[in-house]
C-alpha cells in the first residue's frame, strides 16, 4: 500500500514553479492537506525544487509543517478560517495562479482549486473526500474552457511509474521517516483507524506486523 501511495505522489510531480496541495473539510475529519498522500507529494515537490502552498483547516498543523520543513518553509493557507482560500493561494502565486493543484476534496473544493490555477495549469484529482454535491460544479466547464485547464484523475499508476519513482528516490536519497506520524503494533489497529477518522494525523501512519 505504501508503494501505491508513493506512486500516486510520483504521478503528481511535474516541472512546475508552484505546487498547491489542497484539501477540503469533511463532516468528521479535517486537515487532510497534512495526510499521507499530501505529505508525500510535499516531499516530492520540494525534492524537485518546486514552491509549495499547503492548505489545512488547522493552524497548528500548518505551523508544524513550517517548522518541520524550514528551508524554505511552505507557504500556507487555512481554508477553515477563510472560505475564499483560493484568493490566498493566488496571492501566494503572485496573482498568476499555481501550475499544479493536488486536489483531494472533490466538489466542495474543485472549482476554487481551478480558480487559483494558472491559465493552462493542471488539477490532479487524487481523491474526493468531501461529501459530493454536483450543484457546486456550475462553474466547472466555463473555467476549463476559459483558463484552458487540464483536469485529470490520478490512481495508483503502473509498474513503470513505480520503477520511475524508486529510481528517483534512490537518486536523490530521499528519506520518508520525517513524514511518519506514528508507528503502532497491529493490536492497536482500531486506535489508529480512530486517529485517522479524527483527522489528527500528520503524514503516514504505520502498523507493524
């Protein structure tokens, strides 16, 4: 499973100046911008020399990310305290917009993600964690046409993708221990799942067998 998640992260890497890791708040969970997939994408983006804009509903988590990755720290946006968070993203990207959005929310955040993407930019839809409501997508087609956006779905990828990721990780000697939140024995699996449902994790959770 970890290899699959890494593959997802590798598929999201492009030669862009900006990367925006975007999240949305669900009914029971918040802070998905600091979950396992987003954190691995953050690592890959930084390794590629990209400028990262990280969003979360938790100022505490955003502050932690700045301290954990200080050189340079990621730019941050709190979507819970600012419902027009896409405007903050645009401001961070000098008004032009980001080159790539890592979108995990779905209908609740997709249109705003498109609004803060540069003309000709890409939105990679990795997940759709929010409660889905098609009525929130009224501006989707006009934005795709007017801004010439690329909206693509991301899944686990192929063996070729995994081989490319592994080769890249070996070449840059990238470690992932700094994005592992907890390592727990199997008999604590129920507690780990509850930890995830509460939206408390920052990075990957590992259950040892």
